[in-house]
C-alpha cells in the first residue's frame, strides 16, 4: 500500500470521527441533548456544531482525493 493511500485513509477516518463527534453532541436532537445532560456529557452550541461538521467533511474529502489520486 502506498504512502498516499495510507494518508488518505487516515484523513478519511479523521474526517469520519469529526462528523461522528458533531452528530453525537448535536444541539439539534433534543432527546440526545437530554441524554448528554444526564450522562455528564455536553451538547455543542450551533456554531461549534457546524464548524466541527464542516471540518469533518473537508478532511474526509481531502482523504478521498488522496486515495483517488494515488
């Protein structure tokens, strides 16, 4: 496996993690916000949610481009 593909996979996984993190701490889902409050976790405000989600999408796209360009 080439170095380009390995770095692309890492970028893709990192982007997926950011998207997962944004979705699991979303301010949009009321039931999840209540669950987060009860479990001691937190809920992001809308600005942080969109920034985290956007960063995840951009990193994921970079990973896909690295894999395609190999």
